[in-house]
C-alpha cells in the first residue's frame, strides 16, 4: 500500500438517503449531484481512481470531496463562502428560477427564453443567463433519442462489443454497411473562396446530377476500408460486394461481419451465399442501434470532410471522389478505439430507461 491511509467513510441510513435524493432530484445543482455521487461511490469502497474515471473528474476532485464529507458530513458538500460583493439574488430565488425552468413552460411557447424567464421571475436577462449557465440549463436545445425494442438487444450488444474489445484469433472483423442515396450536387453559381475575415460562401440552391451508393467494410483492427460504389443498393449489389470482400480477405482467415437488419442483408440469395461460405460469420446489430456499427462513424467522417462541401457535376465524378477518399484513408488508416464495455452500455441504457419512465412529459 502506498500513500497516506484514508479515514474510513461510513454513511448513516439518513445520510445515504439524502445523498441518493440529491442525485435524483431534478432541482439539484449538477455540481452538488456530482459530489453526492462521488461520496456514495467512495462509501461503497470503490478506489478513488475508479470513481474519478466513472464520474469523469480528476482523482484530486474525488479526494477533495471525500475528505470534506468525512470532516463536515453533508455540510461539507456545499460551496464555502467567497470574498467579494454580497449577493443580490438569494438561494430561494435561484431555486425558483431552476424549478420553473425544469417544471413548466411559458404561455404561448414550448420553452423558456432568457427574456420570458426574466419577466416571470422579476430578474434581469443577464441574471437568468448566469443562473442557467451555472446549472447547465439550455431550454432552447432539444436532442432526439431512439431506444431499441429488439428482444435480443442485450445478447447482441454483448456479442458485438465482445468482437470489438476481444476480436477472435485468425479472423478479421469487418463492419459492413451501405451509404445510399449520396447525391452528386453542383451549385448554381461558382463558390466564393475563403478570405481574411470572410468564410467560404456558396449559393443555397443547387443542381442534382444523380445519386450513388457506397458499400463499405471497415476493418476494426487497421482502419482500412474495402469500398465499392453502385448506382442501386439491392441484394444483387450487396452480393457482389460480398464477393469483393471475399477476394480481399486472405483465405486462411475467418470473416466476422457486423451488419444491420436491412432487408437486402437477409434475402434468400444472401443467406444461400453465406451457407456456401462457412468462414463468414454474421453478427446483426439490434434494431434501431446503428451506433454499434463502427462503419457508421466512418461514413460520418466521409460526409463531413469530403462530400458535404464538395461539388460534383456528374455521378461518375462523385464516385471517383469517393474512391479517392477511400484510397487516401487506406494510405494512412486510423482505427477507431472502442472503450465502452457491454456492461457500461447496458447500465447507461438502463439509467436512460429509468429517466424516461419517470418523466412526466
């Protein structure tokens, strides 16, 4: 054992209940909720390094709040008084703004703005902005989510994440998918180049010159991509791409394919091809869980770096550009590093399900 021995942290039943309530209560400041989670984890006997990694803070932060709680108990989790001008907005008014932001909407709108909240709370717009910023509240933003309803979700997550984190010997793991309906777009007028003080500019309207589909297989070990473009994406084109994969993978290796549940991946002709090629092993992602397929992340990079701001006057020009990008990628490939274990993913999904099931909206 190295370092100074730690004072034992033991919680009473009332303290444990209060700390748990702080982590779940919607009105709790996020900083205070974080400190409560740190203390609860330390009370379970977890090492400071483990707690720091799971809460995404430094080890010094964990040690600080552990020591503060040991000395002052629950009061130690509160911020100490600071020097400076006295506060003009007390805690009760701050709590009222937070509660109203989280639990209500204004008349005739779907969310609060700083101006409408300022009028409602009798504060300045700047004061509302500071409160929201301090507590991480952004009513103007809204994200989307989709939970998989696949009955085999848990098994499929463990299967695919297991491939990523502990790939089998004498085998190649390929993430396979197609990026369909890639449009060859050309702007109606020439683009204006980047200049000091001015961004590059282009017209908002464009001309369409057809579409193409990119079939891609990402090697998770090396980051190299096997790519092929087709004008359509039926099972026939996918079968042709499977033959391309077979030709590019050494014969002594097994091939594990991570794919989604798209209809062209499960036609009788595809199933018959897999039956004739026993070295191919298919791993389907859960429905509505494309984020498990690493090639989707590669598609996103392709779009951001090369397609979105490009101009292509024909489908052939677009296909040549995509092939060039694949060639550049394979010249200096960089594989994605998968860090989340299956248990971490399932625990995160469980927490999210609990939040949505307890939501009143």
